[in-house]
């Protein structure tokens, strides 16, 4: 297995584990609502909060990509 394949595989595994961890934490913190028919629903996320989280994720990705570049450039 070459280096590129190993890095992509490791990144995919880490990303999946992080995604499951974040979903677990969100489910623990969000109040679950039950409607009249007994279906469970999560509350809607306000657009401003979703935008803030999305920008935070993009910032983190940009910092990770920057790890591969020399510090002076």
C-alpha cells in the first residue's frame, strides 16, 4: 500500500470517528421533541448558528491544509 492510500484511509477513518463523536455529543445536548404520533424530532438549528459552525469547520480545514506548507510562505 503506497503512502497516498494510507494517508487517505487514515484520514477517512479519523473523519468518520470525529463525525460519530460530534453527532453523539449533539444528541446528548439537544432536547428531543416527540410529536402527537410518537415520532422523535430534533429542534431546528438557527441559520446563524449553522453558518458560524460551518465557518469554524472551514477555518479548521484551512489550518490543517496549511500544515503541509513551510512556515515562511
